[in-house]
């Protein structure tokens, strides 16, 4: 009878350990999936301006041509059309033959959204 009690005790301990590990793995998976989707629930949030300065400012400025067109000429087309601007930032296409095509910056949806918000807000302030 003692042997049966030991076997049951071991089985319960194994089951409890498995459940605990499953909960931990599930939490890690949810966090990782959120980061992949761009919601970044555990990641440090950067502002649209910070992302813009790192990823966009080498080719773009508001008041002058660098490689790409000045934002003061382009952003007005997107007033009230933020989702279109986000889509363009995430998957750019060549629009003006006077400029080289913009490479895909490889941004997460949340990063592209933050940049679009920054561009539209910055333009409205001018």
C-alpha cells in the first residue's frame, strides 16, 4: 500500500510541475508573439520621433531633399489618411520618378504607426 501511495505522490508532483512549466512557457510565448506582431507588450516603447530619427532621417527631412522628397511636400497628401501613410511606410512603392525608390524599412506595424503619427503631428504644427 505504501508503494501505491509513493507512485501516486510522484505522479501528482510530476503533473504539478508540468502544469507550472506550461504556464511559464505560455506566458513567454504570448510575450514573444506580441513583440513579433509589433504590439511589444514587454518591450520598451519608442516614440515616433525616436524611431524616425534612427530609421528615416538619413534619407528624409521636412524642409529639404536629402535622398527622398521633403516631407513638407509629401505629408499633406496623407492628412486624414493615416492608415494609407502607415501602409506606405511599411511597404513603400515608387511614386515620383525624380526620386529613387524607398527601400522597405522592415518596421513593425506599431513602429510604422508611431512614425506616421509623428509625421502628421509635426506637419500640423507648422
